[in-house]
């Protein structure tokens, strides 16, 4: 490639195939197919994974140590892919210190608010932009259309939202951590910042106890509870709820959100793939003849071709990468920013903290550590 043909963006990929689902949501593919982008290098401590993963994303060089890659290669952007959270903060800080322009990272951004606060402070001090993979809430046209509908009064005055986890084997605290942040981020994009949270966490149908707290999967840290309920009050006056329970054999698959106003409602399901509007009167829906009407908002590739299936997921990742590049050029935050991701994580942590202290909690949370860690060390109060 000649100097005149040099890519505008040189990208590196951080994976970790020593843990499951290191590449599960296609974060390493976000840059594939974008113009003037070259995926220069990939790091993964499992050398056996290099050939496959490098071929998937087109990386020319591979490393077993991400720090070696960051030192050896001049990178503009990095994708942090693992659905494994114990090292997210480490990887983010190392990328920031290496002088990259921007980072695209799997959600949740970090395990705790302490880690998130430190990452945000370091990134802002260095002028590094971080985009977090809340793809369907931020980069799907159907949800852009939903936000516009609410903003323009299409369902009247917004009053209440009802969020649901996936409710599979991960139901409860795990579901809330790994999937709930999608829903919480979407709630915030519609209703604004949260003022207070009240939560309840249960285990096997009974009240939670300290004995239930154990190391969670995927490097999350301590977790507890297979059923969870949270209530939220927004500064805008809107209220919301979130519920998750474990049902491994018959998961409800309802992960998503209902939004209700004074003149109608809307429903988001299946990762944003299904979005519909319901006009009032809804009190007696069968007599009124009202019915759900889908919001038609196709996803197109860069050549204007309508996409379907897995290609939509890839395109939302591409849109996140495109937005990150634009944010760096324009000196603004990405649409799915590190601060927004921290606020979504805080909503999950606030449910846990409310269970710990047995009362409603105000935001921003005073407790920035994992509330289950605090509970184990200091008890409920």
C-alpha cells in the first residue's frame, strides 16, 4: 500500500480465547468492510486461536500479549472483545496509555463503578474516546425512530417504562449485569438520568442472605440472586421497572422494554429487532380495535442494500465504529459513550446496593465498589 493509499485508521484487536465467548458479539469484526481501515494486529494469549481469529478480521500480525502489541504497533483504534470482565479495566488503561485515539469495548465496560470512574477519568485526561457495545439501543434505526416518536409526543407524555431481562439460566443478578445494561442504557436514552433506585434480589424464592454471595461467572466478581426486581425514578418524572428471573428450560426471551405514555405505548423485543407501537385507548383493547403496529426501520449497508439476520448485528457494530471515528475527529463523545455506559452499570449496581442496605438509594451512588463485595466485608448496613 503506497503512502497515498495509506489507511485513515489502523486498528488492533484484543481477545482472550482462554475464556469462553471472547469473540461472541463480533466486536473484532466491527471494522471489517469499512473504507480506509486496516486491521493491523490481533492479540490473544491463546496462540492456537490466532490463525482463525486473524483470518476472520483480516489482522496481519498476531501477538500473545496485548501489551507487546500496543508497544510494537502504532494503532489509532482498538477493539476489546472478550465477554470476560476481570481484565476490561486493565486493557482499557493500557490502550489509553499507549496513545490510541479511540476504543470500542464489549459491554459492560467494567466490573465495578470504581473501575469505570477511573477509566473515564484517564480517557478524558488523555483525550481518548471510548464507545461501548450497547449496539441495539444506540445504533438501530428502529430505536432511533422510537426515541423520535417519544420526543415528538407520538405516545403522549411519557409516564412509565417496564424492562425485562432474558430470564434464561443467567436470570437474576447475572442477567442484570450482562444484559440488563442494554435495557438500562436504552431507558436512559429515552428518559434521561436516574434520581433513585429501589431493588429486591431473591434466591430460590426466598430472601437473599450473605451465604448466597459467590464468585460469579465471566470474571464478573461476586454475585448473588436468581430473581431480581428494580424500580427507578428519573429526574424527568418518569418511573420504570426491571425484572429478571432464572428459567433455564423455558426462558421468556422477553429481553427488552415497554414504554408507555398518556396516548399510547411502544414495545422493544428481541434485541431491538422487533419494535411496535400501540395507540390508546388500551384500557379495553378488544372493544377499541387497537393493535400493535410495527415500526418499519430497515437496516442498510453502506451501499444501500437492506440487511437481515446476522448482517444487522454486524452493521450495528460497524455503525459504532464509524461513530467512534467521527467522535474522535469532531472532538465529541460517541453516542454510546463511556459515561453513558457507566450510568447504565450504575443502575444495575444500585439494585444490588438497595438490596444490601434494604432501602431506596439515591444516584450517584456513594458505594462505587461491587455491593456484594461490600456486603461480604461489612454486612448489610
